C-alpha cells in the first residue's frame, strides 16, 4: 500500500504480530482457546502501542520536519501550512523534499552557468583593458627611448596613445553605468517627451559619421510626426545613439538606416533597421551580453567597448520594457524596443 496512514500501519503491524503470537502460543499451550485469547490480547495491545508510537512519536517528528522545510521555502502562507499538516505528512514531506531537491538542482545549474559567465567576463575585461594599456605602454616607451626628439613620429605616437586612453576611459565609464543599472542604484527620471524629436536630435549629432560612410538616416514613411512617451529622456537618447551608431558602423556603405514608430496600444514600439551584412542566427541569443562580439576582429577595428548593447538592454529593462533583435544575413538587422505611450 502506498503512503499508508498511521492507523492502517498500526492495524497491519498489530495483526501480523498477533498472528505470530497466536501461532507460538498454540504450539506452547496446545489449546486453541488460550491461543485465541493471547492472539486477541496481543492484537489489541499491539494496535494501541503501534498506533500511539506512530502517531505520537514518529508522525509528530515528521510534522515538525515538514513544518521546518515549509518555513524555509519562500512564498508559502500560514493557512496553507495548517491545511497541509492535517493531511498525510509522509506524503507531504516526500513531495516537499522532491520539490526542494529539484529547486536545489536548478539552483546549482544556475550557479554553474554564472561561474562560467563570470570567468568569461573576467577574461573579457582583462583582454579589453590589456590591449589599450599595452599600446599606451609601447608608445610611451618608444618616445622615452628617443622618438620624442623625432618630430616625424612623436606627435603621431602621442595621438595614438591618446586614442587608447580615450578607449580606456570609455570602457571604465560603460562598466560604471552597467554596475549602476544592475545594482539598481541608478534612479530613472521619467518625463513625457516626443521620441520622434529626440531621434531627430540624434540624427543631427551623428550626421557627420553617417556622411563619412554615405549612409542616410531616415524615418519610415508615415512615422515623421510626434510620438509621445514617458521615460528617462537622456537614457533613451543613449539607447538611440548606441543603436544608430552601430547601424552606421556595421551597415552597408551608401546604404540606409531607417527608424520606425508603431502605436502598440499602451506602448510605442521603436525599431532601428539597417541594410548591412546581417548577423548569423546563433549570435543573436548572446548579442546583448557584455563584451560579446559577433565579428570580433571587425568590431575591434571599428572601435567601441563591447558594452553598448548590454547597456541598451539594461536601460530598457530598467523601464520595465523589452528589447529584441532580428536579422537576416545579407539583408540587414532590426533592433526594436518599447516605451510607455503618453
């Protein structure tokens, strides 16, 4: 019998012992009546003893164990605990232990993934810091070894060292932003503003960079009018700058970057689409991770800290909104995010 209650356990245990005692007494006394009396006495006494032992000692202890487990698990109410303690505690303890085991296995798997992620992050940070530092070190040592007196190279080396210092500064600034967003220490300052006008401002600020690659920054037909949203304006500006800057860097030369707005009832969906080489599908799932680069060699040649998309994701999620990406190799890439409509 599966998960028997205390009375059933006591009944069967007492019955077995009574039968054995009756058989033994039958052999000893050779009298059927005495064997029956002894058997009944043993059965009644055994039932009482076993029931008392199981119910009072064993099951009480199990109930205490179950209660302790229950209180350790989050999200359970006291009323549900009282109701469950009136049920079969053995079955409940077994169920709770199995659930607890599943939770711990899941927790261990998550910790293992976090450990792998941490190792990758440390390795990436080390690499991102090491590259500009070694370059700066090389330029300075070369200048100190005599190149400082050579007017043909001293300015060029100082300019290269300066660019690498800027890269380090940007990297540290981006790491600080991500730390603030992840820890929740950054406080958003929402306001109502026109996302179309803000995007136009970003178009103007990136115009020279876009012109250098002959890329046109455009609004989709029918989207060239106000769309009001509620969000932290400066953080959303940072999101747009990052996405549009990426579209210029990785888009097709002499191509287009198109920004679209869609009314989604409670939200406004903003999409930034380029007509570049696109991104392979297996890269998309990790694209918002810190320092992840779909094309490592080209990304580092173009520049950037490798933290931009991670910052974008954190900013949008801090607004309790979503961001996604879709891409087709040879066709282009679209980043889309939502903001609360006003």
